[in-house]
C-alpha cells in the first residue's frame, strides 16, 4: 500500500525531537490545566487522570536481571509515567535509568514520580528510534538492559487528547504535540482505500473496514469530522452496532488511527533494532507487545538477529503458588 505510506511519510513531522534533559524538573499539579476538558468528561473533570498501571512488572524486572546488576545502566525507551522505571530503580539500588518518551506531559509525571531517585534518573523527550543518539548525548554507549513498552498509557487515555472514543475531545491522538500530523487530518483526507487498509491492518474484517471508510467519506463530504464523539457515532452507524456491545465498534479504527498518527509500527521496528545495538554483551532486552502486528515485528527482528543474540528465555519466571506472595 504505497500510497498511504508515502502520504504518512510526507505528513510526519521531520524533526520533532526537541529532546531535553528533564531530570528532577518539578511537576506542578496544574500542568494539565490547559487540557481541553469537556463538561461531560467525568474522567477529566471529576478526578485527575489515572496513573498508568504498568504491565508484568515482576517479569520485566526479572528478565532484565535487575537484581543481578545493582549498578547497571538501564534504558526505558517508552518510559511513560515511569511505572516500570520505578520498579527497575528499586530492584537495582545503584543503577542508572535513562527514560525516553515522545510525550512531554508524561515525562513531567515521571519526573515527579522518580524524583526520589535523584541523579540516578535521566529523562529525555525524544523518539525511541533515536536511542543511540540520545544515549550518546548522555555520554553512554552501552547499557545493561532495554525496555520497550509501546502504545499509549492509561494516563494518556484519560486526557482529552483524542485517544479514547469515550472521552469527547478533538481528534488529535499525537504523543508528541510538536508533530504536525493529527488524527483529524487522516480522517478528513485519506481516501476510502487508504482508510480501509488502515482499519484492516488493525484487525478489522475487509467488508467492515470498507463500510466504515465509506461512512467516514460520506460524513466528511457534508462537514469535516472534528471530534472523537462524531467519529465514534459514524463508525457505530456504519456497522449498525447494537448498544451495550462488549467491544465498542470504534475500538479497532481508533487504534488504527493512533498507530498511523504516531507511526507506531515503524517506531517499534526501528526502535527495537536500535536498542539491540546499544546492548552490551550479556545485556538484556524486554519488549512487551499487545497487538499481533507488534508481536510479528519484534519476533521478526529477533529472528533476524538470532546469530548475535540469544532469544532463549534466560531462566523461567518463578511462578508463585496460589495463596503465596509473588516472587
Ligand atoms: C504503554 S506506555 C508506557 C508506560 C510505562 N512503561 C509505564 O510503566 O508507565 C507507552 C509510552 O510510549 C510512548 N511512545 C509511543 N511512541 C513512542 C516513540 N516513538 N518514542 C518514544 N516514546 C513513545 C507513549 O507516549 C507512552 O507514554
């Protein structure tokens, strides 16, 4: 699908890095007061956004061998609000953690959360694809462990930034808000073919993907599509969704748009390759994947590098028995 790739490449912001050290920058609780919050949005209006609950924390710490490398250097290439980073710093008491993320506001939360670790933490606004350059900038060539936990965090979902069809907001979906391309632009300019392809890539069946794409084209011929609620309603209509379905019909289309806006498949591919280059001999990489598309990318890269790296699990994760505290 050459057309869509070229289109996306031409729209992707070229130099959105604007990386900067943020170690221990103070985080003020009104940091997000400029977030556009609809009155109906209970998530935003009634309480602060939820902190992301990091996935498989014990497994991540175990497979990165944090306990065996108490003075190691670890890089979290998608540090988000710092949940995994905190666990790594606790498990390796003299280790340094370098955390990278494209979302400046997530880094502000991480900065507050990790402040107690002082100069053991360096947070950088940047892209995981640039990990080599960003580490060199910190004077680091090799690391003991790399973690990639791609996608969006619960904290980002709770902001009115267009990630969730449940939260009324403009169709934005950018992690890095200095980037030009937004979901609004994709929804209003991609052809029916391109939208169909995008939705299929996210696991939508061809017919259904095409029906949704056609409904979007039909709706935008009247008025441009500006908000999450507008788009969710168009999708629900297109697939004639019944109310109270277990999975909202907009789930996959929204995921597809978010992945396209942020060029997530390419970032995961190039970021994983780059991470393998910064690992020292004996270093470990852990990549958490949630979608089959992500899973395929990572397995292919590890396979391609299998002459140089071991893809065997170093030692099994000790399962806790029922009723016992986890290891
Ligand atoms: C699932 S969250 C990570 C959560 C984190 N592990 C924690 O425990 O809080 C994924 C993060 O990846 C970031 N991200 C997405 N694409 C990125 C990219 N190309 N480079 C760097 N960070 C990226 C998002 O902004 C988000 O904060």
